[in-house]
C-alpha cells in the first residue's frame, strides 16, 4: 500500500505476504480521529524532509532501522521504519509505555 508518494520517496506500510495483513494500517484504523490525523501529518512531514528531522523526532535505532517519535497529549507513539530503494517502509507502530525502548535480539 502506497500511502504517500512524492518525487523522491514513496511511503508504504509493511505487509505480511503470507497473511496479507498490514499491522500498521490495522493499528491506525483502531485509533481515534485526532490521533490518526496527527500521525499521518508526521508521516507526510517525514517523506517531505527525508531523514533529516531533528533529533527529538527521529532516532537511529540499529542498522537501517529508525524510530519516528510522535507525542500526542499524554501518549507517546513510536513508528519503526527503514529506507530502501526510494521507499520509506513503516514496519511497526506502538504506544510507548516504558522509559527506554528495549531492542530485541533475534537469532
């Protein structure tokens, strides 16, 4: 699914190819109208400025994985993404509840 498209980048949500499920899209659809609108506004901003957002909005996590930080009222949303071949791929979105992001190690 292509969410936004400009001359430099396309923004897409991760899709599980076996189940065809789009977890990020499903999560956004369960949010309230204002929360969803703010997240979409930040995604539009991300695609327009590439990865050069200020440090308080974007953080490098590991390898090619980045985190987009979105604060809404007393909620802190986090989006995990990477950039590949002119595409910004949104992998995961969650509501941050712990003080520091725990990086999982996969074997």
